[in-house]
């Protein structure tokens, strides 16, 4: 790392009020290892000179207060090692999925273009740019804004002072810091580089679709099949392009790879809708990666370091149960429809209910059942329902909408994770059907995994409790964190990127915020 030597104008700023305007007083010894002191009164004139940085003034001031107004960037007659690393990262900000305008970039370039002269403007400019970079890369959108768009997962909080201390000790943390950004961010960053390379090499041309009823099956032959083969090779689903127009075994394998990572049913049919998905411009894939990198900035890395937790990703319609760093269960789910969207938040599963009652929400009673009850006096009996303490509920049974088990986690949205008798819905690619609750395909398997180390709940007792005859409650000895998130691009454990439909159009909303603020 090149060390920038500067002319010794690193000065102590006189703080005596009677001296009027602050001025620099040279440190003439050159032997002191202490940093210069910054007079607090220079902050106001600096931010008047650089008004585009004024929003950072409170954080800049706080940093110097915590450091007793010692200089950050200039010590021992040299600029420190962090400054040039920060400057290099600013120049490659697009690699972080950010294309925001860097304020006063020309002034910063001049600062690093030759010998660096230490003066208050240089010091405060670097500190302001540090705050700018840390906010953009490590923090992302402010908490108020992400709550407004419905993201209620626990927000990562940054101490700019602690982060700065870490970076001063190890500038390499600007490139990788697992304490500030969880692993998915860096995986997406790697794939962003790959997709940008594809873009720089010309991207891809749309594959022609003659008809929306177009369908290819194995061992068909057509020029379009050759173009599909070329596209799957470029995307990485096929290892090499044989240039063949025959839908052969290699293409079958590549198509399965493509379908699995794009949320399609894993079969061998090629339909027009699959080609339409392939025809999404490379620029849109890049934008999707950047949007999900932004979501990663909001996540507290500690969330995924718990010994066990549940994660539900709404766009992929998937649930994952992870224990000791490994995925022990992956299950299809279906979630709330557009008008009754499943909320994005975190909680803890504290008990399991076997053969549960279904407490019918008042909105469903009023909008869907009241008319039926008024016209059919036997409606409740015929549907295994009863009134209980002024509320309508359905008794336990094989057709109960809660299925044979539900997992309770306190939340203000009245959302449960539960079984369902409507098993056929899990076979659909699109699975946004519920009133907001999350229905899980492998409900019993999840219950068995959660309770496998509990001697009070052997398999036989669970089987008995799930006969649909009587509601039985199991209080968990260990509460299990559950996180409901929304990612339209995720990189799996093998480094393969998966793209999912923006089912609630939240990418569109976030895109308007991110790409109009650049």
C-alpha cells in the first residue's frame, strides 16, 4: 500500500476563545506521536463550504467528540493506511451495487493526486466521505424509510465510531466484514461482477418466440433450441455450448438447472413463458441483484448465526429450518395473496399446537361466512364450527384449515405457520393463496425436527396428537427464531444464484427509491 507523505502543515488548532478566529499552529517537533487536535469551531465553516455534506455533520461531530477531537487521518507526519484504501473503494463503489454520485469527487481526487497536505478541510472531507461510504455500503436506507415499505425484520445498527476504530486497525475490513454485512451480501456481490461481465461482453439478444403456445419436449429439433442452449451456457446452467439444435440429454440437465433456480417446476418441457423469462434483459438481472444487496444491508448478521432458526422467503415460497449451520429441512410454503400480503418481520416460535382449532378472523366471518350462516341454519354443524366466547372457530379435524399442527410466534399481524389439508396447492409454481398466514407442506416433518431432542415428545405422542381429535399444546423448551423475508435473488450454498418473481411488486417500489436517489 502506497504511503502518502504530506507537507508538515499538520497543526494544532488553537482553542482559546479570546484568540478570535481559529488558526493553525505548527507542530515543530516532528517527534510527537500524538494526533493533531481539531478545534470544534472549524466544523460549521467546513459544512458551509461543503453544503452537500451538511447532512453528515451530526455524525462527523460525534466522531470527533468521541475521539476528544483528535485528528483521524493524519498522524506521525503521514496519512494513515485507511485513507488510500477508502479512496480506492470510493472509486469502485459500483462493485458494491451502488451508483450514487460521490459528493465533491473532484476535491477528493485532488487530495490524492499528489503530496497530501494536512489541513482542516482535508481532515474533515475524509471524515465526511467515510460517513458517506459507511452509510451507503454498510447501512443502506434509513430505518424509517424501510419501515414505511413494510420491512420489519430487526434492523442492524451501526456505530460509526466502533466501525472506524476497526477499520483503522484493519483497513481490509472495507472489503469483507462479517460483523457488518452477512454472507449473502458478498455472494450477491460476486454474482454482480459475473453478470456485469456478461453485460460488458454484449449481453444477450432475445430468443424469438413464434407463438405463446410454443412447447418443446426432449429430442425435438429447432433453431430456437440452439439459441436456448447458447443462452443456458452463457448463464452457467450448461457447461458448454455444443451448437446443436437437438434437445438432447445435456440440454435437459441444463434446463433443470435453469428451472430450479428460477422457481419453475423441474420438468423437461420448454414453454414460451420459460423463454420469456430467459429474455429478461441482463440489465434487469443486474438491477435485481443490486436491489437484494440493498436488502442485505438492513439485516443484522447475528440473525443467521443462531444455533437454530427458521427462515421463510416469500418470493421463492420456501421455508428453511437451519440448525448448527446446516439446512435440516427445506419445504414449500404458500403465503398471503396480493390483497392479504404476508408481513415481513421476525419473532420466535414458542409453542406448537397439535390438532388445532381454527379461530376464524372477524374479517372472514363478516365478508365470507355471515351470509352463508344467515341462509343455512345448519351451516355451523355441517362445517364442524362453533361459537366460543363470542368468536367463531372450527373444531379440530382433518379438514380444519390449520391442518393438524400450527406453530405459534407472537406477532401483531395474527400470522401463523401451519399445516393445511389443501396439499395440492403446493404443486403450483405460484403459491400466494392465503389470507396472510404461511402454510407449510412439511408441517409434520418440521414438528418432528423441532421436538426430536425432547424426551417428553416422542414420535408416538406426536402421531397421537396429530389425529385431529383434540387440541394439544406443546410449550417449547427453547424458543426458535423465525424470520420472514423478501428476497428476489439469493445465492445458495453452492454459489448458484436463484431469481424469483417479485410477487408483491416490492422490487418495483424499492427500485424507485434506490435508483432515483443516485
